[in-house]
């Protein structure tokens, strides 16, 4: 599923570590027995009679409030604003937290790579060819108005999302042929032959909407009308662009299910929206919101010495991040002619001095990102391909760069001076070789125009990271500039691919699947709103994605991902930035959380499995 403010992250599925106990979920279904859960390779940690997830506190008290600023986004959401309560379409800026107001068929276990267990559906029966999934709905499932949630609602929801949902949803539902309800209790989902391995998991994770509610309303319209939900929370007070609150449903129908015990403990969850990260930090010090994960090294290194930290009213925690870090960098819009030549793109990589930037601007807090599978065993080794990888790559020899068959490309390490002359000379040579010479101090493109690059940015506090890069590009004769726009314009320009270079951050799953198409495949390179910002259109990459989706074991998955990594890195589609190996947390001391947080609970499990501690809150109030 970042090292930018507000965690510029687009999570690709779930991830985690294998648990100690295994039962065979999908295989049981194939034998004609309905299973309580599913996973990509049929591995389930929890048996059918499990009572709770191991990592929750089932005795956690209910009550209190939890407030935060957005740190994860999906589909049409923004980190800085919202103007719509429809978070599953392309139009508008969807409110953070709307997923808490709906239930899906199944939910993920945060201590397993990709296992899911029943929520609205109590079980699933999988056909021997794995192309038909028959979900049995829970008869007690209800919407917030008391009406029953049935298979008809689930079928309507999946069909609406496939036809009218956000482009990323549409892409990931490509292999879902249809969703039908044979009666109130039975949902039948049919998949295409050769479907991606994780499409059923994605289907099971999508929200279920009320068919009756949308019978009188257009599904695909941006709106501030509060939709009829069925989840642990419902929309409370909100002010567009400022804040939104979610109120816990006190008589929620699913509260005592095994997948929900110990979760959703706060009476109110509130998201605050800020346009500037420095102002957001001041809001935290003033207790305008209560929980913050810090993504800005400068603030972490210099500003967590305010009085509430010193006297213990604000707690500081640093926890390891064991999840795949994913990719973060400046993605280069290869749709534009000036970026077509990979030598030009490599020259841009040589011009960025990470070592100087990390030392001077970011207090040495980060490590360099080199791979979209950073911080995981899915990364290609710094060596030639293994025999197993070679078998996947050989069909493309002669069609892809020769380096694919040697050690994978990694950005060069500079001398840390800010203007490494050796690297700049190499960049100059690459530009010359690509037919982009210097004339009167300016780089001239083959069409005779001056080589100009505009960096699209939506946060002013990130400008210092661009400034030395812009300076080095100027040394090469490239006219580089920064275009700072508001959140709405930023989102619109990204969706229209109206940029030269822009920052993207997405985290990869421990079990990458169909979402890879939305980020890397040629089929979405021209699809408005897709996450393939670089415009990657490589037959070899397309083929390797299909290999990844078709494997039958985790070992085969690792091999295919490493082969993909070599192809992606050889394309020079981005200028890699950096990542953090820890979560840096700060919160006003009125919360509790499990002693050991699960590996894939959104990194830290907040607010889902945290709780309000009344005794701590009283002590905090007395300490004012």
C-alpha cells in the first residue's frame, strides 16, 4: 500500500508477514466446502472458529475522540482538502475516512500478507476453475437506517463501480465479468479466464452501497449528501475544506464479529485539513488535533522540543517500518517528446544530488530509494539475474536494454558537494549523445526549442528540495522551474498528464497484483486519471506484469517481481528520491494501543485498533 508530508501514498493492496499457523482456505472451497476466508495462495492464519485477530485488545474501552490529518489517500482523495462525500469516483475531492462508513464483503488481517475474512459475507465457495465465487451474506447485515444489506446491494455496488467508478477501480475490475444476486443471501461473482490472481481479493474489499438509496440518485456524481452507509461510523459534522467528523454507530450490527472485536473504539474520528505542513504542525502543538505521523525530517529534527513534549503531555514513538516502502520520486512524463530518449532521463537522474539534499535539508534522516519494491525481498539483487529470472527475461533480449541482463540500474552516489562534477559531466555527455546540445549556454532540443522543465508541486514547504536540483539542471543548460499550484489544480493536472515532472509516492503490497496495471501498464498510459504518471508503455513490462499476476506460489511471485524490477529500472522513468525505515509518531497522551502493532495495519494501526484512555485524558487535562 511516505517521506513526503501527508504521506503521498497510494497503497497497492495489502501486505505483511506469514503467520505461524496456516489453514487452507481456498483449497477447502475447491473441495465444495465454503471457506471463512480467502488469500492469493490459499494460506490463512486464522481457523474458521477464530474469535478475534491476535493483535487487537478485545477489552479496549469505547469512547473518546481521535483526530488527525490525512496521511493516506486513494482514488479521488486529497491530503489538503475535500469537497465531496463520494470518494469512489473521479469527480471532486473525496473526503478522507469515507471508507469507515461502509462495509465490504471481507476485511484483511493486518498480520498476514493478503488474507481476508468475512464481514458482510460470512463465507465464500470457490469453483474448481477459480472463476466463480459464491458469497453467502450475513443475514444480520444492516444499513444505518435499519434496512437489510443483501446480495442485491453487493451486486449493484460492484457493477456500479466497474461501470462508473474511479478509473483505478475500473482497471482493477477489468477481469470481473459480472456480479449477480441469485437471492438476498447469495452473491455470485464471475471472473474472466486468465484473471489476475488478486482480483477476487480486490472485489471482496470494495464498499457495499445501498441499491435502494442510489435508485433515486446518480452514483457517478460528486455530492455533499451523506450516503447511506453500513459501517462502524457515519458522517457527523463537517465543513468543506476544513474538517470532517465520523461518529461511531453505537448499535453497529457487526461490532462483535471476530474481524471487528477490539477495533473502531473511538466515539468520534475527525480529519483536519491544512494547505501547508508548517501550519499543520502548529495546529498539532496547539492541540487542534491529537495524533500526527511526521513525514518531514526538518520538523522532526528541530521542532519536537515544545513544552508539551518536554513535560510528557505529548508522547513520541519511533517504530520500525517493516512494510515494502514502495516508490517515491519525480516521475518523468514520457508522453512528451523531450523526454522520449532514456539517455535524457538518465541525465536528469545524474543531476539530482541525493547525498547533499539528505545531509543538508533532511538531517540525514533518509535512505535512497532505487526500486518500486524498496525495503522488500521483491527487489532485484545488485547482481546479474538469477537463472529463474533469466528464463522470464530471455524472450525480450534485443528488445530491452542490455543492462536488464546484468546488475540493475541504481542512481549514482554523489560526492555530497551538491554539484558533483563527475556526475554532471556524465549528464552532459548523455544529453549530447541524445542530440540535445548546448548552444549559447542553453540546451536545444531536436526541434530547435530550448529544453525547459517545469516541476509541478502542491506544497510550498517542498520547494527547498527542488531548489538545488533546479540549480544543477541550470548548470547543464536546462531551464528548470517550479510551478506551485493549489490542491485542486494539482490533482486536475496530474489526471490530465499536464506536467513535465511531478512527485508520486506509492507503496507496494507484499503480494503485488492487478493494481500494478494501473501504475505501470500501457493499457492505462493514456487513461485520464490513471496512476501511470510516467506514461510507461513497454511490451516487456506489460508481459512481466501478466507473469506476476499468473504465478501460483510466493516463490514464483518473488522471481517475477525481481525480473519486473530490472525492466522498470532500465527504463529510467523516474528520478528516485528517498524513504524512511521507521514510523515517527507524536500524539497527545490520552490513547492506548496494542503493545505490538501488526505489520500491515496501515503502518501503525491508528485509529482502527487504538483506544481512548480516560485516566490518561484526565491527567492530561489536569496538567494544563
